[in-house]
C-alpha cells in the first residue's frame, strides 16, 4: 500500500496475513469463528468451543448440510498476475503517473491510495469438497483538487499490471476538479439526473446487498417478496459473475467449496433470483448459486456477490446529457444511509464534481446537495445507459462493480446541512 497527500507519498506499507476460519454445521445449528493463533492446538480448541456452544443453543428452523463434493473447479482466466506481489516500485510509479495526469488536467494537488494484493485461498469440507484458488488486484483511488470547493475522484482497478491505468484515474479526477471550480449553491427539487460510474456503482453495491437471500431472510432487503416481479426499468439487466476473466472479484469456488457461476440477478427489470448459501437455499428451497462468503460474526456464511455487472446501453455520455436536458450530472457520493431498508428509502451526500445540465450541456458546478430518494423508484426510473463502462471499487463500493453511466428521471435532491 502507498498513500499520498498533496502530491507526496506519506506512507508505504506491506504485510502478510493468514486467516484460518472454521464453520460448523450440525442438527440445524451452525457456528463459526476466525482463529487468531495459527497452530493446530488453537484450531482443535476452537472446534471444541464452537461445538460446545452449538450444543447449548436452540436449533435453527431448517435442516441443511454443506454441498456434497467432490467438485471440479475451472480456473478463471486472468485472475492472477505473479508480478503484482512484487509491485512496490510499480505502486510508487503509479502515484507519480496519477498525480501528473491530474495536474495536466488542471488540478493543483492530488491525494489518494494505491494498493496491490495477492490472495490465496484453500477450502476443505467434511462433505468431500476440497479446492483452492488465487487472485490478484491492483487499485488506485485518487482525489484531485483545484481548491477546497472543487474536487474530483478517479479510480483504476485491474487484476494485472498490464491493464492497470493510474493515468486514466488521474485524468478523470483532474478533469472533474477543474470543471468544478467556483460552484454555486444548489437548489432542492426533482431532477433529471445523469449518474457517473462512481455514484452508480455505490447504488449497485447496495442492490447487491439486497439481492442476498440472507438479507431477505432478515427483512433487510428491499427485494423481499419480489421474485419474478418488476424492480427496475427494462433498460436494467444486472449480473453477478464470478467467472468473468480478468475481473477483480472472480474466483473458482465459494467459501463452502461450491463451484462459482454467473448469476443473472435482474433481467430487463425483472428480479430473477436471490444469491444463496447452503443455509439460505435450504430455507428458501432454492438452488445454490456459488455465493457463500465467510462471515464469523453472523453465523458463518452469507451469500454475497463477487463481481456486479450492469449491462451497457447504446448511448454516449453526451447522449445522456442531452436526454436529461435540464438536470444534474453527479459524479460521486459517500455515506449512503437507509432510513428504511425494507422500503428502500435512503439518502447520500453528493461529493466531488456535480454540475447543472442546461439545454443538454454541462453548465455551472453546484454544491451543498444530498440525494434523498427511494432505491426502487430510482431503479425503475433509469431510462438509458452508456456503452462505456468502468470498474469501480473503493471504500464506499466494496464489491468490484462494472458500470456504465445512467440517466434517470425525477431524482429527489435536497440541500445538505452545514
């Protein structure tokens, strides 16, 4: 990891961690933990303590077992680059390239972080399944500034050094920051909106959370009870694809050692499926989706997305601005919070460059706004998507997301509190 602030590197660090995990299933009960001491005695002790805890607790409401192996696992193309683990010099070069690109576009300074990681995973189950995989990821998040009121963010994400472009991230951040100089105070109202990839990825990440059968089971999904119903516009088709080559979240097996697959979550606006683990699949009488992800604090396994992919449209960004005609172009956000998960009412702070659209063209920048709306309403209001797509992942977007630009109607905008 390399962090930089005001064009200068401030921190470099590297580390190696090993994380043994245990997941027990027996007689409708389940328990899990992470073992901090990496030795056989600690593993045995953890198993004994988990088993004792399970015997004391009440049984769950469904009988289930882990997937019965053995399975054959197909490697994912381009998921691993052995050069990434030795990429310390390349990370420093990436900082210089990103900062220089931002300054070339008009930024006065830039800050951010570049990370490179190698992950190796091995899964063994008592049901005869055994497998391993490894993947790499290199990522940059850069924010460029012209002054305190004008900023822009750029992101670069890849599984290998050859596809990693810190220059593109820097240019994007610098270009947005330069356009955002001298913003006017924005006005609340209902707007035709063009969403940039960063903010749209944030919304899609929340959609990925809500399509998990575990969230449905807990009553924390705005898709509860909506299978085979319309949840978005016809322009909207969303996938979770763990098999996509050269993609940051891809893997050959999930954390229950079940083979991964491509899952079409929403097709032309119709909710097709929920993501499942062995527990939720048994409870909902559904098929496994290769989505189990270890979470020790909530009973062991939850289904979650690997790579979220929104199908592209046939428009350019200029086409979308023209369609919006009189509205807002929003590039980024942070602190998305739901007032009600079940109904999908939420708000989020609009961050970095946001611009008025007048007569289909970018006009002046604005500031001081929040997006306050309903997620289902926004999904149904998306009318057009761009051909161009970008990979997004940063601390506000946990799941790697490949997303276009989008144009949506009647989006609720409020003014942020000072």
